[in-house]
């Protein structure tokens, strides 16, 4: 099993930036494909970005060109760099390790006008 802990969320003005981190422990982090999801109040959880064990990335259209997913296998950490934040990016952000079926507890991102 792998345990995941997100951090880095907060309150930011529209147009600002945040970097989320997801620290993994308990298993071999490098073998897992990882993903970031988000859930806004009253909405379903949605995919934001994924990264394979080899570093191949995928982004949903709404964040392309603004968000960057990356991983540091030496530090057992997944990142999400979020630039040019918009009001609609406000949500709880979660990381997941797909093959392990593990999820973190989430970190809140709030974008204000």
C-alpha cells in the first residue's frame, strides 16, 4: 500500500500561482502512475492531470498550458504547478496512485477575484 498526503493549497488571487505537493510513503512510489483530481462544492470529482511511471503526462483541456504535473521519484513526491489560476479552479485537490488505489485527504485551493 501507499499512503498519500497532499499539501500546498491555499487562498490565491485570480492570475496567481500555487504548487501542490503529494508526498508518498509505504511503497515504491516510482512504479505508480499518478494523478491529480479536484472536486468543487456540489460537483463530481474530476480528473485534472496524470503522469505515468515513465513521465508521460496528460491534461484535461481546461488546465492545458496553465498546470504542470511532475514527479520526483527520489523524493517520493508528486507535484502540480498551477499558474494563471481562475475562479473556476477553486476546489479540493486530491492525488491518487492508480495501481494502489490510494487517495490522499485533499488540499483546498481557493481562487478569489
